[in-house]
């Protein structure tokens, strides 16, 4: 009986938000998924790069989330423009809810001075949502006496919903400081299932901020860098809001990070909004960036759910061109993870 009720409660907790608000997936290593974070980051490396991300959230319970994504982008100095392609697949194991998307993005870099630049970007994508109702457990299917689960009602099957998605973003940076803002789902597509009525997807607003303080510059005879990079990301979508704040520490080629996710002064329906402490480790070598992070859950769900494991792999192709603009003019000074 307990197992059946637990399974039913998990379905309600995890799938109800997806059916009602369709909150977007998230990445702890948000700078390793730049085009997903903000289309203004398209071409931000000043070169050509490709990357993949994988996230497994709550692996110790049946209703875990898995998200995989990829991106590629290129910056053209001739046109002061960046072009990119990004896609992801997000799945809830319990209930077989899956969301798959692919986006194209474009950005244009505007220089106001030698050090100050602003990069607006736009993103257009195609999204498919799939929900297999036959995998869900409804209250009417549970026998209140024995706890046994009967077969699902006839007529329930998989359902697809497709829509176009539009987003806008902008990143500005001055020397070692940057500030970004993006707005996704500007078309407010209808994401409801046949059981959920008509619900327009809320616009997602994301604000990013960071500063890179280097203790030691790279030198020809010593390719080493010591830096502290405090970062902040705030996002709001519908009635949901969340803050991520922390810092990266670089002793090249190694990099570690520590930050907090939640809202220390806010609450959700009267309950505290503390989610997790995120720990990261990684390294950068010859254009290759590899990162691993773990979300230590501090909410009531607790770390017994397995937290979240995330891996990123980003490679930046070196473009040898002595006539290129100075390094600080070509690349936003944000971390690679």
C-alpha cells in the first residue's frame, strides 16, 4: 500500500508541474550550455565551438529527470555575427513525459568602445512534447483496501504536441565584467495536454551577471592563470523564480566551483525555497573543457533522492589569425563550465 501511494504521489508532484506550467529543464553548468542560457552568447568564444551536456536528476527515485543537449556555434569577425545550433531532449522516467527541441540562433556584436560591447541575439526553435498516458497511475486505478493498481482506462495513449518557439537575449561586457538578459517563449505556445485544457507557456526571464578577477595573467613561458569568477543567474517563469549564486576558482588548467540554488528569502506556498548546493570540478586544456558537477539537495526531498549529476564537454577550435582583434574584444570573459 505504501509503495503504491508513494508512486502515485511522485507522479502528481513531478508531472503536475509539467502538465500545468511546462517548466523548462535546467543545467547547473549553465555557462557550458551558453545557447540554452542566452542566445546573446552565440559566438561568444570568438571562434568555433561545439559542446554536449548530460544531466541526471534524482537518480535514486523512480521519477528521475534526464536531460541531454548539444550545441555548436561560430563567430565571424567580418560580419561581427555569431550563428549557432542547439538542441535538447528532456525526459521524466515515470510517466514517459519527453520534450525534444532544436533551435537556431543568431547574434550581432556592437562595439561602443575598445572594451565595451553589446551582443543582442535571437533564437527560433521547434519543440515536440510527448506524454504516454498509459504509463501514468491515476487515483481511480488504486484499490484503497489492497493498494493494488489496476490497468489504465481504455483510450489512453501517447499524445504529441508541437509548436514553434521564439526567444531573445542580450549580453553586454566591459573588460572582465558581463551582464546578460534573455526572454524565452515569447510566442506563449499552448503546451497543455488533452487532459489539461488550454494553457499558454509562460515567458521565461533569465538574468546573468559575472566578474572575472585574475591574479596572474597568462605568459608565454608560463601558461597558467589564477582567477576568481563570481557569478549569478536569476530566472523567473510564471509563478516560479530561482536564484543561483556562487563562484568559480581557476588555477589553470583546473577549475572548481561552488554555488547555491534557491531563494533564501522567498517561499513557495509557505514553504522554504532552498533547493541545492552545487559543487563543480573540471579542467581546460588545449581548447577542451570538461566539467562534472553534483547538486547536493537541501530541500525536503533530501539528498536521498540522489541529487543531480551533470557532465559537460566543450571544445573550442583554435583559429590562427594574427590579424584578429585583441582577445578581450573577441570573447566574453565568462567561465566555460
